[in-house]
């Protein structure tokens, strides 16, 4: 019996000692909890959807020649930037010279026929030639004149050179040195770099936020470091295209550049942010500073006595980094950065501003988002 009493007493002592240790440690940890605080600040609030797109030309010009000439020299390569009027190709003059000789030969023949006609007309007057012979010569002269006109027109179509019709980028180049032209195919294609747009495929989820006229911010590795272009949404496709790879559909959006002082080239890959919400000079707080309790939102304000004041707020938009706070707090109020549902009104807390010493780190509340109650 005594043995049982002793054992029971020992168990009671051990449990009581454990309770005292737990209470001491818990109380100590609670006292040592240090909360990081932030100020409610005013700033601009932007929401956007982001995707990669491709620069496209709205004006691609195909350059042909009507004659199967031989290219003598090509001066630009695929992808080169050219100015209006710059020399792109020259042609071997052999074919053109041959055409010119044909014209000249026919003109010599015409002069001979014209002399024969004059002589025959004089002979008709004295009975030395028949009227029919003279008329036949006149008929030959008319045919020669028509033939010469055709040959001259053909000769004018022989070009010595081809110059760029616009400022642009060569997007396709078929012609090369010693290339015999195929008149059914273009010599080259050139895109007008002053008339470019960006085509972007957004998912249905993102596209639902996009409207005509919205601002776009465009960046690219092809631009000088730090340079940014702006644009405007000008067209939204009326139909979506199924993307079999991801089992989702996408909508093509066209964006026209607002500033093109720095030229991109068709085919350049760009990053596009379409801003669908812009709010200026509004109160912003970190997303983690807001506590959601069944659809009602709260923040924990720290007053000048380091005491907690739990305030209900009206939230606006969020980008999952910050909340726009419409009502409930003022600019410069001090808030607990990571809202803790266990905090109570009037509770005194330690914060980073009053507890952190040089060379030491404060123990921070480790919640990652607004706790759900």
C-alpha cells in the first residue's frame, strides 16, 4: 500500500513540475514574441495580366519585277533594316541590252520601209509601180510601228536596280547574286517598321479583364537595357482558339504602340503587361496584414502605448501582395505586418521598432497570409 502511495505521489510531483515548466516556457515565449510592423502608406495600385507576345507588321510589301532578269548584286540580307530609297538589288544589263537592240533593229527596218513607200508612191504617179504594191508597203509600215511600240514598252520594263519602297526590315529575301528572277515570286518582302503592333494570346481567364483602350507596358530583350514602350489595346478577337497542349482556349489581343522612338523588328518577342485597373494615391497595406473573418476584414493597429487596436476595414482590390484599403484606417497608422488571430484589443505587444537591437534579429510572426477564421 505504501509503495502505491509513493508511486502516486511521484507521478503527481512529476506532472506538477511539468506543468510549471510548460507554463514558464509558454509565458516566456509569449513575452518574447516580437511583431514586425509597417506603416499604412499611400501609393498607386495597379492590376495587370501578363504574357509574352510577338511583334508583327501591319504592312508587309512584296517586291516583284515583271522581267526574268539576272540579279547582278544583292546589297542587304534577311533581317536587315533599310531606309526608303536605299539600293537593294542591281541586275545584269545583258537582257536589257538585248531588248534595246531589238528596238533599234526594227527602227532601221521601219526607216527602210518608209523610204520604199516614198519611192513607190512616186512611181505610181508615172505608172512605174502599182497602187497595190504601195498599199502593201504602207501596211508593213503600220505593223512595224505597232511592233516597235510593243518592244519599247517591253524595254521600259527592264529595270537596272530595285530600291526599298519604305523604311523597314527585310522579312523575306529570295533574290541572290546570279539569281534568275521568277516573275511569279517576290524578289523580297519588306515590313514597314513604322506600322507595327504586338499580337498576344491570353487565356480566357486573363482575357476577361481586357478591354479596348487599356494601357499596355511592353519590354523586350531586344530593347536597350531599362527601356520600356507603351501601347494600347486596339483589337480583341471575337473567337477563342483551343490550345490542345494545355487543354485551354486563348484569345488573341492586338496592341498598337504609342511610342516607337526605339524600333523593334517584326518577329521580336516581347513581354506585355495589360493594365486593367489603375488607382492613384490610395492607402495600401501588405496582403498579410489583413485578417479575414468570415468575409469581414480586420487589421491590428499598434497605438502609441504599444497596445493592439483591432479595426475593421473595407478592402478594395488586391494583387495578392497588397490590399487597397478604402475605409477603416488612416495613412501612417502602424500595423502588425502579419495579422495574428490570437491578438486581442488592448493587448500590449513588442514590435520590431522597440525591441530589435543592433546585430540581433526579432522573432517574427511566421504567418504567410491573412488567417481565415
